């Protein structure tokens, strides 16, 4: 049996498992102002963070959220599947809820629980 030396640097390989899913849907209800600054976002109330696979789904999710609620797109990356939206808490929650619902019912995605801090 090989012994692992934890003092040595470990190499981590991250990969996505093929599938259609919402992997994270989180609302930061009252972010510290420093978070806005570090993300380069205008202070708009709450921040919603979504990650999706495949990554191109972030484009669809941004469209869904912006049509469902009064939110602004703060960041979108079609390569990693990351989406950040901002707005008041109710709008951000409504946007994330609609993303989960439409992707599940229309496109057969597996949604995730929306979390909030």
C-alpha cells in the first residue's frame, strides 16, 4: 500500500460530469460592500450566484432571470457556466426560482436547492 505524504503538494483535477444541471443557486441577501467592489459590481441590494452545466446554459439562464424579475446581469461566463445577477432580494430569488423551473420543465435539467445567506 502506498503511503501519502501530506507535506507534498497535491495535484487536484477538476472536471464536470456531463449532464444538464444547475449546480449552485445562492442568494447573498445583504452583501458586505467590499464584495461588490471586489466583483466590480454596482451596489444593487442582493447578489445571486448560479453555476450550470453545460456552461453555455448561463446564457439561457441570464435571459430567463432578466425576463422574470427586475435583475441586472453582473457577470456571465459561458465557458465556466457562471452567472451573477443583482437586484433586490425578492427579484433575485424570483430570478433564480424561474431559472430552476424553466430549465427543469422545458429543457430537462436537474435543478438544485436555492440557498440564502
